[in-house]
């Protein structure tokens, strides 16, 4: 199994919110405002560069989050961060509970179903209105969108790099 990464993605910066440097934030935490508990964010720009930013203020807003970072004082400055990824160091994250996993730990794991069919590897996650979905890609580039819920995620073995799901393979 590959070593666990140092940086964990916890969200993305969206469009500016107002004219005083606030921005919409897509949070991957549950609940979304838990992201604001991390007062220091590593903001990964499109170039790959990470820039440290302290959260000046933030709040929940319509099932999402809005925030302002120190040094970002107007809409134009906020706009330069649109699309940037919010990361924190793995060491800052609380330990997971029983049957809880960080998404980043599942990316790259092999996925098979209860019938023994190999579905591919976990490529990424998508947040949908009905909950998170684990996107599994096979060798041919086809995707299986598996709801990331206890009902469908039957077993995760990080040491073996395997995920067992209750999900049908599509006909060939």
C-alpha cells in the first residue's frame, strides 16, 4: 500500500461573496462549517503552489460556508483564489472512528463487489445532493459511481489496499 499523503483536501474556494474579501467555500467536512475549525489553511493554487492563509472569519451559509482569509480585503483579491484547493496537514486531522475513513485514504484502492468482480480503483469522490459518491474507474476508463454509504461500502482494508462494495458490475 502507498504511504498516506501529508496533505488532505478539505474543500475548494469558490466565487467571491460580497465586496469585502469574503468567498464561497465548498467544504468536504461534515458538517460543512467544521472546516472553519482549522484556522490555518494551505491554499493550493492552480500552479500547484501552496500558500498558507489564516482564516480571519467565517460562517455557515445555506448548507455551505463563506469565509474571509487574512490579507484578502476585497472582491478582486478573493477572485484570485477561485478554484484553489483547501488543504490541511494530515497530523491536524482527528483520528477516524470505527468504519470511518478519510476520502484521501481510499483514492487508489482496488474495488471489488460481493460477487468477486473487480470494478477498478477509486479515482475520486463527488458530492451529490443525496450524499457522497465514490467514483471507481476500470482499466478501460469506464466509471462506476458507488454511493459512499455503509450500505454500499461493506469492507475497507487499508493495509491490503482493497474496498469491498455491494454494487453490481455493469454488463460488458
